[in-house]
C-alpha cells in the first residue's frame, strides 16, 4: 500500500524480512546521522517453508508472524513513513506471499514491500558504505542470505554494479544437507551448484576490479568466527581458514556436532551450505581475504529512509535516468506532471487520496508516461508499462513499479479495467489517478505551444467535472473533441467525465 512520509521524524525503524532471519533496527535520526537504539533478530527460516510448488507453508508463516508480534511492540505508535519493512528472496519466490503480507501488515500497522534482488543489493551496499570508513578505493561486497546472495561493486557511497543470484544458505541446506549429514560428495554438489550460479556474473565482476572484499551477512561472520577459533585469523575469512573449516566439517560428519566457538547453535544447520557458497565465491573471484562488516540491508533501509526526508530521494534520480535513457520529451513530461498534481490537489479530499503516497505515484507516472515511444509509437503505452514493471528501478518496491506500470498502461486508449479491479480498494484509487493522468495529458495535447487556461475540477464517486472558462472550448475545438472522445473511453470503465 502506498504510504506517506512523516516529516521531521526523530525515531525511524527498518525491518528486514529475510529468508533465514528477520531483523529490526530502531534508530534516532538527526539530520543525516543515525544512532542505533535497538537491534532485534530472530531465526525464522522462511525459505525452509517453501515447497516445490513455491507455496509458503502455514507453519513457516506462523513462525514469521510470531516474530513480528514481538517486533511490533517497539514500533507501536510510530507514524506512517517512519517504519520501512522490506521482504527479500523468500517472499519474492512465494506464490502466496500476499497472504503473509496482509497478515504481517495487520500486526505491524505499516506496509510491507517486496524488493527485487538488485534493489536488495543497492540497500545492502548503502548499509555497508555508511558503516565502514569512507575510503576512495573500490569495494566488492558479498551478502549470503537464506535464499539469495547479493554482490555489489561500489566506490564510496555509489554502487557501480549490483547482482543477485539464486543461492542461499537455507535453500542450499534444504537441497543438499536436509538430514544434517555432511559428506564430501554432498558438499561438492553444493559447491558446484554455487560455481555454476557464479558463472553468469564473474566476468563482469572481474572486469570492474576491486581493492577490498567485504562480507556483510551472518553466514560470513560465523565462518570468520570459526576460522578465528582454529587460530587461522582474527575474524576475517581467508583461503587457508576455509580449507581448515571444511576439513573439520568432514570429520564431524553431522551438523549437530558442529562446535566452533562463535557459531551459534541456531546457525549450525545452515553452516555447511554457507561454507560451500563462500568457498565457491572465493574460488570464482580469486579472493584471498574477506573482512566482515556489521552494516547490511536493514542499515541500508534506514539510510535510504533518511535520505527521503532530506531531499536525496534515490527514486527521483532513478526516474530522471530512465527518462534520459528513453529520450523522453522533458518539457512535456514536466507540463503533464505539474497539471496532474494540480488536478490531484483539487480532488484529493473528494476522492479519498490524502492518506497515502498517491500524489507521488501520480507524479512518477507523469514523468515517465512516454518512455515507450522510444520503442515504437504503436502501442507505446504498453511498451512503457512493460519497461517500468520489469526494469530494476533503484528505490522502488515491486508494488510501486506495478502500480506505476498500470498508470502508464492506462494513460491512453482503453483502460485495462480488470487489472485495476484485482487491486480492490487500492485499484479504485489507482483508477482515479489514471483519470487525472489522462486529463493532464489531454490538457497538454498541444505540447506547450499554446497558453492554456485555468480550469476547475470537482470529483464525485465515479465522476470528474471539468470547468473551462466560458467560451474557451468553443474557440479551441481540438481540445473540445479530445475531451468528448475521452468521455467515451472513460464510460467503458463506468466513469463519467463532464466537460463544460
């Protein structure tokens, strides 16, 4: 659900609904600085509850929801926009994720976003770069999660490359170590599967090069602790230490016998899978050393949230980049955006659009409604919708992108009524935004070569009344014909447009 951003927040919180663990951080924000007040984390192993049909089991959902009930006490009463909750690979994979999300939102009182793998990578890098010293060199960051592993090469606070692979310590445990037995053959299968996944990105990573390698997940911290326990390091991961830990695992033979200092009992079951993935990363990327960093996704979410309050919203940068890439007429986009937002402000109360991120959503769609023209003029609204829904757009959740894509898809000709109806009450509001976007585009059909008049808008339940200055429409018959035609299109979706 789109949501407002509360201004002048002092307390902010981030919740990371990971495939292995759920984490929450609560922090005090002051300008662009953050001071962490609370950290909570629980092993939920959501990914372990996904079956071959990609359905999340009731038992796994209950584990997650019980954890969120405990988390919810710390964020009770925090205003809308002060809490950001992101779901990662397990929720990306689960076909019945909406059921879990609705139940989670009822407990937490704040919206849950499912983010793409590359958006997860961006936020991980943001968390790492704000936690480590601001050095000029390039960093490789790896984060082995429960269901996916993210890789980022970045410099200072800017990610240069973001990748997400379908391998994680929980999913690999389910596949290769389900009964807790550790054998060289099973380990070799897990290692080979990870190497095969890495083949798709290793050349791109090598081309960019890096000066240091950083690991940002609990798995990498645990392996570093095991290496330290063997006297082969001080918490970092190194090639010699990896080989020693692997030999010891083969001798132990079962996950229940894992007893490395610094490896918590609840991490033992997923330890062999995490080690196989990390060894594959070391070999594929020819690493000798990887240091650990405590900053990760949840810290990145906090800093991203803070940036939105201080006019450093990455979403604006993302859309500007998209407009440049697809050669959007910037002047026309700006005219349509201004008119759409002015229209929004006139009808927001009547159409119940004040509570939420609806205004932002309309502005975003207005900026990019013409990107499909760079593909072809024929059905360009469909091309644009496809690009928005399926591109990796930094800063946007999947739901944001789907809603923006629906607005672009419906900005001309026939509105896909069924797609809007699938969204229930939100679909009703989104359809109203679509009507406003269409109005603004028609209003500026002349594309800036004519001075346009001031108009008044009034919204009813399923109607929009547009009042032009007296006599203006009769003198501007193209606009008059445009709106007469538009009334017919809107009638098809049960909407009444009256223009006078």
